[in-house]
C-alpha cells in the first residue's frame, strides 16, 4: 500500500507467510542416529553437520516444522560441497502420523543449490517434521545443513461428489475436496439458512456432516463453503422422511355408551363420569326417520332412539368409549377416521381436542347448538379424518383413556344422525442406522443417520465383552480418528 501519490510504500500485506529457513543451528534441527560433528563447510549460515558412516550404517537427522497455517508447502534442502558424500539419501515428510512425502536420491546431493523435494499438505494442528536418512559405503559422509519451507498460495477447493442420506430427524451430507480441509454445513428451512452444523476441524478430503434435530417431512436448504473461497460453491435442498408405524386402537365397529339426555353444565366428558346407566352398542350408531330407501351408510351397528315428542332425531347425541395405552412416550399422533352426520365435538380425557362442522371456539357448545354445515353430501357415506399432534396429545395417560364425542344435527328437525370412529396411534418407526466410513489418508470418519446411538469399538472380536464405548462417549455423527491398526466399530442403542 502506498501514499496518495503512489510514490511511497506505507504498508506491506503478506499474502502468504514468509519462507522458513531451518539451519542446523536452529532449535528445530535434531540428530536421531549416528555420530554427527561440526563441519566448517556450509551452504547456509556458518557451518554444517556431517557424520562418518561405516559399512551398513545409517545416519538420521530431523527438522520440525513450526508452521501456523494448514496448507501446501514447498520443501527444499541445500548442502555444502564435501568430499566423499554418501550416495543414498531418503527424505520423508510427516504431518501427524501421515507420511505425506517421500523422495529418494541414489547419488550424492548436488552442493550449494536448492534441491526441491516436493509440496505436501501440512496440518497446522498436528506435529510436522522432515527426516533425512543417509546410507553409503564405508568412509562416506552424511551431510545436513538447511531446510527451506515455502508456503504456497492458498488454493480454492472444489466441492465434488455431494451425497445425501436423509431420515426423519437427521441427514448425513458427504462430499469431497481435492485438498484437505475442515468440514461444516450451513442449513435452514429456507434459503437464508440461519443454522450451522458442528465443525469437524480435522482436515480431510472426504467429508461428512450429520445434521440432527430436524423435523420430519420438512424441506431444508444447505450450502457447503469451500475453504479459501468467498462465495458458496455448493447449494442444495432435501426433504426429511417420515417413517411412522400406525397401530389400531379400535375400529368403526367399536362399542360406545350413548345418551340423548340434556347434559349442559354436566362434566359428562370427564374420565370419572359415571356412564353405567347409559345404553351401549357397536358402531356405526345411527338413526334415520325418513321413509323409503335410505342412504348406503354402512356398517350399521346400533339404531339410536329418536325423539318421541317430535318423531325426529334429537338435536344432540352423546357418546363415550375407553381405550388403553401401555405408555404415551413415543406417540407422535392420534389419527381419527370418522363417519359423522352432521357435526361433532371430540374430547380426550375431558379436554376438547377437535370440532367438526361446528361453530369455532370460543363459542360455547350446548345441547341446542346446530352443526354449521355437512360433509359427504349430508350423509355419513365417506370418512372424515383428522390427526392430533403436539399439544393435542398432552391429556393422554398411560393406561385407561376416555374418548367422548357429542354429535349435532344441522337442523332442529333433521331426519338422520350417524356416528362411528376408528382410532389409531402413530409412532416414529425409523429404520436402524447404517454405520458408514470415509477414509482420507490414515484418517477414518465414521457416520450414521438417526439419533440415540453410541459408537463402540474393539480390536478383538473373540468375545462380546471386548466391545467398549468410544471415549467420550461418542453419541453424535460424525466421528473422525487416525487409524494405525485393525479396529472394529458398531452402534448400540442408548
């Protein structure tokens, strides 16, 4: 950056860090094997190090690399001119436990010039070092002087091979990049996202991220930001599944207690209400005072009484039945399939949960209240279905529950009333998770969909007792770890 006239440089911005020159006098240099001594010949600094080799002997030196940013680094060495230099030189670069570069020279290193070794990817969060192993004939010399570490210009990654595995409340997103980097996904219910996944800081080329806490049967949008890029390279969407199991509690032929009494201001819907004097009968429960051929309402189980004073059905009929739930935990919904002519109000354990063809709340429903409209052309020849979820399930109890329904005609002298209901409870029924694996060098990433599982491992399959929880324990996907020997993994339910 310069002054306003462009004449004087005022500030220099480093696009990449400066080169590192690690000489034999620097603390990053160490000698691992053989007897090394100081040599006044040098190509960098004021001296170098040499080791006299006997037949079959090797000498090993090492430079640790104090890098502060992950990325590609060009590695080069320089040695002075010495007499009888060894003719077998091996360089290896390590990042963590990964051997990221290996290069062999079968003749003495040319003196006083930079010798390019390669440009490996180095992870700043791991230990990084270069070893030099020298072998030669009896009386030859190993020589070590300076290692140059040159950071390369950051490369923009390309997001490739994006794959999705979607479940009810989770989704695993996998992708690959040509250079190692951390893994994170931004997502949300619209294109503004608003949420971030956890970050897996381990640099890998094969990535996976599992999103949790999603809603079933819901569309989500997400983006993957490539490392070093200012714009998003990968934008996608997915819709979660809704694996459900439905269990029938009772069918439309279920038996109901019924009453035609005037029950305003009486808690007839409550579980403790005494309905022992009410008559009962199987559904469908019906009354029709018309002459001639009646509508094809089936199955007709119990004929209800009409009002003897008017010769027509009563305006309102009251019904009660019981159903048993072993437990309420895990119930996602109650599903009602009803034959109703004309309107109805439903109660679960005394609390109102649904109105069909009736004045909307907060209108108080009384014995004289008329239905506001009809369904199925005015006859109960087709089912009317509704589902209770969320707060509609708060009154359920483990064990005995009471469903109460009042059915209303749409006129004071309507000719027919019909009622019957089938009830199911719905529970999530996701498939068992599938444990999957991605490799990036010696880094292993395990991932799975579905929540509520713990990752276990063993290195010995001879006994089930050898299985143990991975330290943590690990209850969330994904899990990344270096692998240096055979290990086996599985999931156990929490």
